């Protein structure tokens, strides 16, 4: 039987420890999965290990587990892919983060661009970031990753450009080359981070494309069809994994 994995924000875990899980995790185990005392679960906190645990107490709003074994878990991609994603509306951003975690992305940065349709005040941005962090954690629970990808603060395009490094690509439907073309002409240093920039609904504006290209960021297209923003990011990461990552 598959053992459920659950994330905890407890900064340090050790074998022999009795751990009280937070309300959300406790509710999921006891009320959603209906697990009781004696059931086994796997607990992780992003330190690269899975901790096999027994449920030793189930109270009304809290589950306590006993950590009894530690296993190193490395399901990480050999590539450090950093996705800079134009913030999209509705649940599109959730989908991008969730599936991006499954595909091995190590770092996410939401970016605000000219055609971004999401306008929030500072308080609501904080709530949005907390929600996105939970989406990432939940995706790690599901796919087995024991390291939590980094979620960087929201940046404007201009701010993001200040931090643009080498091996940086952006998707543009009128670009002249694909990732395969780039592979044939250039050698990718897989030991260094690879950044991927994706526009929001409507893509980057003409001015933004000029600004991005002026920084030496490489334009790439994904074939003849125009893809939605949430499709484009996942298709691009899949192509990268197939050429240089753990799909090969």
C-alpha cells in the first residue's frame, strides 16, 4: 500500500522525535485520509530526507507522529532550471507551479509584465505568495521530491533583467531557433543554472522583447502553434529535460 507523504515546516527532524503536525497536515491525515493510530506516514521538511513515521496520537485537530527511520531521497533533476513566469490569471499559475515541481524545476520567480492581468496590493500579494508556496509543497508531497524548490519574491520585468545571467532563454513565437537548434550550435553548461522566461497571457510586448534581447537572452520558439502561457512553460521545460536533463 502506498504510504502518504506529508510536509512539515519543522526546521529540524531526527529519528526518535515525536512530532506534532500542524493543523492542515493533521486534518488531511485524520479527516481526509482517515488514518488512525498505528498507520505509517512519510514526513519531510525539505532537508533531502524522508522520515518514516508512525501515528501515535490523533486528537481533534492535531496528529502526532513518531519518526522512526530516515532515508536520503534524491529525485532532483541534474539541471538547475529557474523559471521566470509572467504572472497569469486564475489557476493557471497554480498549474504552472505544480507541474513545474513535478518536472524538476528548482527555482521559480513570478514576474510582472506589461500584459500581466493580475493587479494586487501588497497584502494580497503576500497571501498569493503564501498560497503559491503551499502549492509547491503539496506538489513535492505528491511527486516524491524531498527538497523544496525556491519561490522568489515577485519582480517587475525591469528588476528581473538586472539579475539575468548566462544560459538564459525566453519563448518568442517569431524566434528563429528551437532548443534543438541551440543544442547543435552551442554547448550548454549543465553544471550552471539555466533560466527560462515565459510571458503571461498575451506574451511579452514588443518593447519588452527588445529589452530582453538587449540583455543577450536567447529567443526560442516551440514550433508552429501558439501555446498558452501555462502550456508553453511546461512544454519548454520538458524539451530542456529531453535534451540535457533526466528525460534523456
